[in-house]
């Protein structure tokens, strides 16, 4: 976390930004406060920005329109989708003009066409399936049982199979719905084989984003709110990551999981500010004027004049060090870590 000078904005260490969408730029139909203005300033500073999405059902132009409606700068070419990553993967394996079963929405169809392949609808007659050389599977609300039967029939013969993403659930206003990963599992259980997956947390989507940006990995930062997809995917691709706390994951999720972001941000605004790094002073962790000390009951916090994000950074550093410490009683340590993580969650929820 020492890639920038203490008084310089964090973004000065980077030329390119791979930005997640839901939970970072907008939440459903609502813009995340300050995100659009931050992205406008980043672009004005010369930082190249692409938006990476696991959503393979929508075409980039529609995604860009939603970003622009939120007030952020975006065109269709700024959107990198898992459908595009899947089509690119198949274009490397197949002859130009090869027919590919497009199991999903319009996003998969357009991505295949743009990659020089011919999308085939699952509802085509049997004769039309004879030319199919691979299957691209993405999420599509209009998919039917017969469509999956068609895909299974083709995949039984050993054709290449690429899935845009394996997210088990899809967040909707009323809760969680089965995502593309659930439908991948449906086919995999019948076929006893699994596809090559290109979306986050797997590296291909980030590699395509790097290609689109034209920036080296060492000068590119991935920003996201989901640890298991955005942050883990950036790590797998060898890109620095910034975890923003405007989405669904909280400090307790970081402590309970295996992802380790390079930076922890309150929002996209923090890219334009100097980054206060956590350091250790004996049993206490410091970040700015915040002081956090692990205890048997969790954390003892002295915020001082620091902002909440500095407290969270110091607290997370303390908790991760305690969690990973091989010394001490595992049972007592786990309870202390869990209590401390819950305290940080409450601190954020009260903001």
C-alpha cells in the first residue's frame, strides 16, 4: 500500500481504471452519491476508464446509457462485458464465421457477431444445429427448458463450452434470484463436465479490460464492491484493487473471506484524495489520527479527528493480523475477531 506518495491522490499511481458498476456507480436505478462526479474528474485528469460487468444479457450500448444517466462519462466502447470476454475466448479457438449456440440474452448474440462468429438461437431447427461448433452460455430471462436441452444435446458431443460467469445468484429489488451460475450447474450436473468461465472472479474479463484500456497491469487499478468477484478477480489477474464500501460487502465479509484488496475506500471520491496507510505501533494500529487496539472483546477504538474510513482501515488491519496470528487461543481469537468486525459494520451503518 505504499505505491503513492503520502500527499498525492491515490489515483496518481495509475493510468487506467477498471470500474465495477452496481454498488460502485449506481445501486439499481439510483446513482451512488458522488460517484459520477469522481469519474468525471478522473477522466478529466487523463485516467482511462472502462466499466467491467458480469451481466452478459445486456448490450454495451444499454449499459453505457445507464451509466450516463447516472451522470458518469461512458460510451458503448467503455463497457467490457463477460459476454465479450466469452466471445473473444471462442474466437481464439474457432475459425472466423463459425456458428456458436448463443444460450442467453442479446448481449451474448451481439458479442459473438462483433467477434466474427455467427450466433445460433437455441430454438433453431435440428438442421440448423449441425453447423454449431461451440456453446456460449450467459444469463437470459427468456431461456426455456427446451433451450437447455438443445445445449445439452450439443455439449454431449464434446463441443467447446464457455460460460460468461458463474454467479450463483442475481440481485433483484425483492431479493436474490438464480443467476447464470445456477443454470451452469444445471447443465453441468447432466453433462458431468464444466465450462470455461470468463467473468469475474476469473481473469479473462480483466485481461480484456486491460486490452481495451491499453495500460499495463502495474498501472491499472480495479475498483469494486464485491470481494469474492471484483477483488478476487483483480488479484487473479495481477491487478491492484480498491474495495469500495458503497455496495453490499462489509468489513465482516472481508475478515471472514480470503480476498485482500490493495486499498479500502469509502467511495470513488477517495481515489482523488491522499491515501492514509495503516501501520502498527506495538499492539495498536494507526491510520491518520485513528487508533485501534485489539482486545479480548473485539476492538478499542479512538477515532480522534479521523474519518470513518481511516478507522475502518486501522480496524481491518488489526483484525486481519489477529485472525492470521498462529499464536493464542483459536477459539478466543475467532470470537474477538468476529466481535471487532461487527463493530466496524455498525460504525459504517451509522454513517
